[in-house]
C-alpha cells in the first residue's frame, strides 16, 4: 500500500489497531423503510436516537429491559459481569431496539460489528440471546484487560481497546467521551438503591407479679418495696450539772449501779 501523506498512514495505523470495537462512529442509526421495502439506516433517525428516552429516563430503561432481563441476568452470571452495566450499554447503544443498525454495520441490541460477532461465534446478530451473550463476553474481555476500570472498558467497547491502549485512557474523541459519560451515568442510576430506614423498637417487658416486687409498665424499671427494720435505741441520761454528786439519780445510777441495788 502506498500512502502519499503521513496523515493517511497515521490514520490507517489507528484503524488497524482497533479490530474489536463493538460500536463505531456515528454510534447509532435507527432503521427506516427504503424504496424497495428493505430496512436501511437513516441519519435523521440517528440524530433523534441520541436524545432518545433511554438517555432521558432511567424508568424507561427499566421498562424496556424488563422483557429481556432473563437473558441479561443469565449472561451476566455466566461471564461474571454486572447486569446493570449490560443494561446501560444496551441503553446507549440501541435503546433496546433489537433491529438497530449503525452506518458502520454494527447490529442488534449491543451493536456488534461483524468482526466482533464472528470472534464470539455469533451467527445472527439480531438474535437477542446471541447478541447479548457476545456483547457480555466482550465486556468480560475488556474488564480483564483494563483491570475493571469502567471508563476504559466503556471507551474500549465504543472505540476499540487498541485506541484506549494508544491514548492510555479514554480517547480524545467527542463521541467516545460522551458515550462513556452516558453509560456510566446510567449504570450509576440503575445501581442506586434507596437506603432503608431502620427504626429501633423498644423491648416491651410484661409485668410479673412476684410478692412485694412490682414493675412499672412505662419505664420498665423494677421497683422493690422494702419494709424498715425496727431499730433498738439505747437511752443515755445526760449530766444535769458539772458538779459531782448533783447529776441526778439516773446519771448517778448509770455511773455507780451498785449503790442503787434493791434490797431483798
């Protein structure tokens, strides 16, 4: 091959280094009926698809995905890929249009180009199960290649892993950067789980009759009624005056009881 300018040579190197991209530029073209009755890509429809309901509402994505959730979950489990990542890829690639075709020839829900479809054994890219299984298997390949980095994985799915390796990250293509942003935004929204409020319930203790032990239902505090014990008080007479012998008979009797013994 003869290249007249270095620019053409450089462009060809980039194209050759990208054998496995699932979706090419422009990203998506919806099908419309041609003059002969066959379905052909429409650029007008493609521009409309970029602002489709899948990019505006997560609820629409969930509703559209409901019909094929069983296939998505089966492929996700088989290839160990987050099912919400698959749903997000399908939403941005085709908005769940099974018959979607891009101008570059990418086909089906996950927009498989012929090379990718052939590598993963797809005989019919418009077959839902084959398409999703191959697209998920390709995602597993990208996850292993880029150590689970979702930015690089989604960029590789759109532009090819060769371009991600060359630029050491998301390629500086406006379409790819927008693609990565949309996929990650939808994936985050699909993965969001509303926190459940945990209400602490107070343990109810039923009162138990037990003699003098009583229970309070409201505070649940055990109250014990204790009867006071009788106290023996010893009477001690005090001195009436400081002079000895004049303290009174009770005080003198306490000091000298032998003097107050009763006579028999």
